[in-house]
């Protein structure tokens, strides 16, 4: 294989924050026309390295070369002018501007354009879109787009300014499998044009499908690097977390307890879903999957009382749940881990302790409403141990934790209520492979103890690893049920997108 030219090189990069080393003598070589995966657990230093290479942060020590030129001081405008851009998870688009205006924005700023021309922006956007073979509505406002369309618009924006190195932070986190395939096709076009793609991903399957090279960071240091062919899945996981962690189908057989915990009968909500009927039994993990917009999340929201239903019924442990009543669901023994932990799951600046007891205050209070400190300390300590959390002190704010540990705080908050039914919507989105394996193991353990679990996800390997059976939702209807040994990656993908 002929070596592609190095377009970006970093050597001996060190960065500390308050005495803690985010990066220690890190290095990275990026080649044009290649896809380079920057892998690592949450807190490994990936984001810090990307910020330094894109001018957002300055290194304490180290050298950066761009196309052979040593750069002593790099700013964000300077990085963009040299063809280096980053697409962050939030995409940083302007929701109140059109697709064309967003695509042309960076090139306008770089060119110091003072006169705004909608026609010029549209010509720029159309040329970029044609180059990638896309068909976005250039006149649509960004806030009307799907997540996948916004991701493609962000890529177009980078190309409008002659990008040479494009960093993509978790580009497929909120995309369905079919949308991921479209993104992969766009990346192949960029590769063919000589653009270097550096992407961050926690999905090992995705890493092997897309990468030419892999660099693994752990605790701020490069611990492994090379061509993708030099890695196996096991060796990559071992490099990521320092040990081998098997993620294959490890779900145990059900406990044999046939008690029905969740009974959904003829459930319907206007414009959301209809005729939904299924059960979840004690000790069972039931998956609920489907394409984005299929209605899978709305069904979970209705069970927990977030949205109202006008047809059918939901009972938990034989107790009816009132339509649109979260209190009724919690009183019946339902717990819900939402899809967005940062805005819906935790109070970031509050302590780990306060977050963990937030949904179960009555269990830690006297009859007069006083908090029982010893009970709180014992409960939090038990949950920290049970969920294998890495916390300096439960008094520290949740914002001080890695993404994986933040997610475990959300799960702990609801486990503190001792629920009969635990609903989780995308519980491992944005967490590293070690935390993902730990979270799935927690679900298996809770099911083995007799809890019923409803797992909403479009992460096919996750569903295979965790579920006893999987229900497929399409256009607001339950269209398929995949049981036990038939739950496989190929079967799920085939039936989900059919």
C-alpha cells in the first residue's frame, strides 16, 4: 500500500488542567485521503487533542506541523484557513438560517465577506452538494431538518471552505443504521478527493468498517496505533480499556418467573402510534427498536406518562397507569432513563449524591420530611459499588464525571426507587466501550434479580448483547417480534429497515 502524504502531525503534545494531565507526550499523524479513527474511553484525552489541533486550546508543550510547516501558534481562524475543521456532536449550525446560508457561513467568514448574498450562498451550497452527490433542500431552515440531514449540512459547510483535515466527533451517535450508510458514502467521496477524515467513535463495529488507521488514547497517552488490519476487535478493546471485555451475546436465560410486569394493550396516541400491544415479564429484557421517527421513543414516553395516550391501557404489576401522568407511572414502579442525560437526566452542577436520591427522596426522608443522612450515605455508597462507578467523592458535581459515569448516575437515580420496570432509551449513547459493557451487565444483573427491563435502542449489537427478545416498530406500529436465539445482528438489520 502506497503511503498517503502526512498533512497534519503532532508530537510530544502535553496539556494539564489544574495539575491533572489531560495529555502526556501524545502524538498523531494524519494522512490525506485516509480515514483515521481516534479512539479512547471517555476522559482519555481525545477531545483535548482535537481542540489543540483545531486551535481551540493551546498545548503546554509539543509541536504541530501542517503540510510540513511547523506552526508555533494556532488559532481557530488560522486552523480553518489551513483547511482544518471540526464537526462537533452539537454540529454548531444556525437553526434560524437556511441550509445554504449555513453551508456558506464559514467560507464567508474566512473570506471576510461583508455583503450577504442569498443567491451567492445558494450557488456555493449547490456546488458542494453536487460534489458529494447529496440532495438537501437548500432553502429549508436547519431547525426543520433531521439529525442526519444536519450532519450532512455540517460536512458541506466544511467543504465550502476547502477542508483538508476534517475531525468528526461521534458523527453517527444519533443516526439510524441506514443513515449511517449514507454518511459512510459521503466519507468515501471525501477520501477520494484527498481529504483526511479523523473521526471519534465508541462503536467498534463502525471503527473497523470505516477506518484505514487507528490511534488509541488512554489516560492522555497513545497506547496503540497502526493500520486497521493490525487490530482485531479484542486487541482494540484491550487497548481502549486495558483489558479484554467480551460484548457478545452474554444475556442469561430468564429466571423462569412468568409474572407479567408490564402489560400494554391496544395503546394509541394521535399521530404517534396505534394498536401497540406487548408484555414484559419479570427477569426479561425486551428490546424496542426501529428507525428514527418510527415511534419507538414515543411508546416509551407514553408508558412513563410523558405523553398522553387516547386508546388502550398500560398496567405495571397489575396497577393501571393514568394517561399522561408521570406520577402514576412512578407510583406503579416504573423508572425511565431518558435519551439525553445532559438535559433530561442529571443536574450537572449538583452533587453526585443529590442526583442519585432525586427520584427517591421519600425513601431517604423521615415522615416529617427530614433527610436521613446515614440512609443517604449508605444508599449512595451501595449504588456506587453496585454500578462500579469511578467517583472521587459523592460530594463532587456530576459535571466532574466522564460521560460513562454520568450515565451510571442517571441509572443509579432510578434504581434508587427500586422499580418493577426499568425503561432505558439509548442508555449507552456517547459512552466508551468499557462503560457500555458495564451498563449492559448492570441490566443483565437487574433482570436476573427479577426486574423487567425495556430497552429502546437502534444500536443493533447492543440489542443482541442484552435482549431476550426484540420488538420492531415501523410507522407507529409493532410489525415484528424477534425471539431468543433469532436475535442476531443480520436479522435485526434486515427486519428493522425492511
